[in-house]
C-alpha cells in the first residue's frame, strides 16, 4: 500500500491552526538542507516562540483570557518555556520533542512532540503533570513559582480540555500502545516547504515498521483535517483521528475529497448562521 504522493499533500501550521499551507514544489527545501532530530532543553524558548506564533489568536484568547491577566507576550512565552522544560530534561524516553533544522542558517524551522507508544495517557501540558512527574522536586520549583506559571491561564480551557481529551483518547485506544501527536508547528517562513511532512513522517515511518503497525493518534482543527487524512489518518470523532497504517493513494484521495466537501458545507452553514 502506497503513501499519498508528495505533490498532493498539505502541511498544517499546527494541530490547532486555522489554516492550511499547500506544499509548493518550487519552494520545497532540498532534503539535504534539512535535518531532523531530538530537541534539547536549550530549545525550549524557541519551541514556545514557534507555538505562540503559529497558533491562532482565538486559541490563545480561550486558553489565556485577556480578562484574566494582562501579562505581556514575552512573559507568556517565558512561562511556557518554563513549563515545558522538565519534559525536555527528564522525559526524553516517552516524550519525544522533535525539531527540523534548516542547515544553511541552523534555524529551527519546525517542531513536533510525539508521545511514544506505551506511555500512560496523561497530557504533559496539563498542570497535574507537575505532581504526576515529580517535576516540582526535580526542578526545585517553589509553590509560588508554579502559581505564577499558571496564573494567566484558564484552568477550564487549558487543564479541563486536556483532561477531556485524555478521556476521549482512553475511550478510543484503551491500553493499546500508540504514538500521540501534540503539537506540530512550522515557523511561517518555512510553511509549505516540506518541514511539516518531515515531522509527521518521523513517527509514521517508525509506526509502519512494526508488526502489526503501531497506531498514531491526534486531535485536529477542522481546516487541518484534510491534511492528516492524506497521510492515512481516519476520523473517529469531531476532532479525533487515528492512523493504523498506510493506505492507497486512490482510496485516500476519494475519502479526502468526500470529507473536504463535508467540511466546506459545514463552514458555509456557519457563515449563513452568522
């Protein structure tokens, strides 16, 4: 069974992004100019900068309501950097932060976080991960530091959503080992140039090399769903997708066009209602 042809793919800016960026063959970066490998704790700030730049403003307004705190973007980036650092320091075995580097400038062009198969279902972005992973002790954080890291964040929109998503993933996959993607983001100047595909294929190739094939799971924004379907992900809910191996390009294109039509129809319905 073949993977979708490269020229027919689109690369999502992020999992929750409200845009799609087609891969433009003339602008595709030569593979020799890109490298892919693990992130380190030194990359935490760059990861945060990419995520804040790529996720749409409505997403951040829900997660970090302006009415709750007026802290600057610079402060929010620093706080996210602090929150994700322990996952980069202490959890490399099960939390796989991956980066694509543009070799001519050594710039990080995109990042993804793949949680490895066999890892218990619990979102490491959730505040409860601090106690679960013993990060407060490992990082020597005070209670006041933890409060400061989270004071501008909506508990329901951030932690509550993480818990609901974990519950849904548990319902769909139970204890079955699987790869979990969250997030994936490509810096704007590198969008549509093959970086996102490289971040996806890093896990897809490993999943397809096992017998049986290891499932991959993600939650997707509406406009990015077609992107992931081209790589063999199948919808199993409003935002939930599972991939259980490669599919033929012909069958997949039929599914994508059908699903794309449903998405466009839904968007038109929303426009009429508003």
